[in-house]
């Protein structure tokens, strides 16, 4: 994967003054019910699942705000969720 994948989305994400309250993954998780949130968390915890694969699976469910890059940062706890 190119490290410039989703670059515009990334820049947009960092341009959003609300981003400090959590990355788009964290904000997505907040909007899900407990079962859905657990399903996404479980998938992200499985090392054999790629960031891109998770992003596509989310997109298939109507989630277009989360990029593979953001998922990667969230999984490494390098995002703005502070986790
Ligand atoms: Zn996050």
C-alpha cells in the first residue's frame, strides 16, 4: 500500500478542529451500538485482517469516513483517541 493512500482524507481529518476528540475510527465506534462496536473492535484486534480489508468492510456498511490509514493509526494507538 502506498503511504499516500487516503492522503486527502488524512489531511481533511487533521483539518477538522474536532479531531482531537478522537480519530474517525474512535468517533465511528462511539456511534455504534454495543454489539456492532464489539464486532469492529474484534476485527481490528485480529492481526491477519488488513487495514484495507477492514476499511472495505466498513465501506460496504456505509461507513465512508474511515480510511485504511486511520484504521492503522488507531490499531497502533498512534491516533488522537489517546489510547
Ligand atoms: Zn483512534
